[in-house]
C-alpha cells in the first residue's frame, strides 16, 4: 500500500481495514495502531498472514477473549490509523486525519466494548476524544452520540513480553464487567 490514506480520507472505503464482528463478537471492536505489512495489508484479514496463519498477536488476543466465547476471527477489528505507518513519528498525525473514517466505521454498528491495543494507541485515542484513558481501566466514552465501554490494554505483541501477563490479570479483574457488557 503506497502513500497515505490520511491524505484522501473522503474516498476511503469504510469496509477496508474494518472487520465486522459476528454473533457475540459483533459487540466488541478491537482497535490497533495501523495495518501491519505482514498482516492484513496483504492477507485482507485482521491478525492473519497472507499464508492463512494467525499472527502471534492474534493468538494472544484469542487467549484473552476465549473466556468470553469470542475470538479475533469473530470480533470487530479496525486500526486507528488506516495508513501503514513505517515511521512511528507519523502515527499520531495519520490517526488524527483518519479519525473521521474510524467514527464512520463504528456508526450504526452494535459495538458495546472497544478494546484499544497498546499504550501508544491509547495515548492517541485519548487525545482524539479529549479524555485521559488508563491502560487496564474500563471507562464510558460517548462517540457520535452513542455510549461505549472502552478498555485499553497492553499491546499483545510477543515483543511486549511484560504486557501479556498484565493483560491476563486485567481481563481476570474485569471478567464480570466484560461479561455484563457482552450480554
């Protein structure tokens, strides 16, 4: 994918980098940073490689979602920035420009819980909604006149070795609350 989507958001298809959830998974939207070059830029599917194998990040997410009878495969999934961001310094700017796409993607959907992946994505999301989010804490957020529960978590990438045990603990801590949201 060449160029930046954020320079031409008016013609960006809302179904690109937006996987709709199915069944119980339609109540959850997972939000990553930007599309991975070894993931759905090529595969067309969140957390999957072009050869059809799930990425390690997807495996870790599935471990967290299993107690709620959902998975990455049936949950909603999108990226905050729709651009492939090769320079981390571009992430915030691209995300801000792509924000209208994100808002249009969630409009009219059944999402009740938005899971934000990673500290950096949480910081940017916080700026975009003008509200300080804390990793590991569920908060109420109103977007386009609809209320959502938002749960920022540590990025589930295996590169973040300390994040996975912390995510397991925070999902256990919020188990009953998340179950209630999923009803």
